[in-house]
C-alpha cells in the first residue's frame, strides 16, 4: 500500500504537494513544467530561482556589490567581499572606524577609502600615535647633564654648579651676596668661599667671635664682647683694660714732701695739701722764702723748709 507522503510535508510559496511512490513533489497548480511558483526551487520550493526552468540566478553578474574585491554567487543568493573600510550586504556602507576612536594621546582620527588615519599630537608617533617620541636622542644638554624625556620636549638635569636651559651657565654662588659682615666672596664651581674680616667666623661669616673667651677681668669686672675686641666693665675703684689698675687717684700717693692726697667726689681726681714751704700740683716745689726775707743788708738769707735764716757775713 502506497503511503501518502504529502501528509508529512508542507509545500511552500503557493505550490501543491503531489504524492509519488515513496516520495512527493511540490507542483505549480497551473503548469507542471516547473515544479515551483515564481523564482523558487528546492524540495520545498524554498530557494529563490529564475527562468522557465527554475535555474539559479547569478546575482554577481548584475554588479550588485559595491566597494568589493569580488562577488561570490550562492544558491539563491550572493556574498560580497568588501574592501577595507566598507560593510553591508552590498558593501555600500562605510565603516565608522573612528568610533570608538582608535587613536591615542589626543590624536585626530579621520576615515579614508581603506580605513582610518591617525594624525598624531606633537611628541607622538606610531599607527595609533601610541609611542612617545624620545627627544633625548637629539638633546643639547651640556656639561655632563642628564636628559629627561617629556612629551614634545626634554629637560636637562644639571650637574652641581651649572644652570640654564641646557646647563650651559656656571652658577655664580656670590651673586646673591651670601657672605655677611663685609666678608669677601670668591666663586668656585659648585661652591663659593667667604673670607671673613677679623672678629667673624662661619661659612658665611655670620658669627661674631666671642673675644671674651679666655679673658679675665679682675676685681669683679664684667667682660663685654665687641667686634674683634672686648671691654672690661670695671667696678668703681678699678680701671684699665682688664680692671687691674686702681681708679683711686691717691693710690699710690702722688703728693710729695709729706703732702696729703684728697680725692674728689668721683674718685677720679685728687688735690695735694702741701705742708709749709712747698707748692705745685704734687707739692714738688720748695718755696724760696728768701724772696721776701727781712735780713739786714749785710746778712745772707739762707732758705729752709717753710722758713729762712739770716746768716752773718764771713
């Protein structure tokens, strides 16, 4: 018994199923020379065909592909091999290769006929501007300076004693007047030297030397430091550089011939109270009493201490 094979299939695109011996066919209801309606073939009329014999159409002959290398015909279809930068069934759509932007480091992306191009920012190179150009390969750093690369430039790290864009200038350590207290400055490479005036010391002559060190002010005197010198502030009865001289004008007694010495209120000046027969600042002069003698004309006046005598002539 023949089994109705049409019970297990569904002919497509308006065709009718005709049962056969252990098979079936889908036929056009109006003419049977072609089994499928229109431009279809296949067991179930699922393929797009053309012609009275239902032959496959070669779409590639119709130049359906745009911007392609070649076209491949398929059963009921075709495939376009697109050139770089294009897409779509017919390669008619340009690829948006700049979205997202493949260019790096703020480069500008532009689409061309074969893809995209990156216009690099200054200091970068590479297909995607991914490489920082090493400007140190052509640096002009001098005097042993080290070159440090940066974007679109470089820095010179100077050796001690040098300055300037390319480390071409010697640093003048004396330019800022580092030496104090009128010291003389001498510039050297990477340094300077201060020659101090007497009484000062330190790398910049900033310290006043304490001249009181090792100095003794006697009799309770106090040492006061000054520039390259000292001063002893003495008590009232002493004087001198180190307070080793008395300030009592009567010690030792300057008055002569037994005169007494009297100090003034400041104890700095004195007067001598001379005994009879003497005069002068220190009572050093013997008064000649014979100047005003009363001897007789024939008598000889003999001066004494505080008096005179009249002698008889010889």
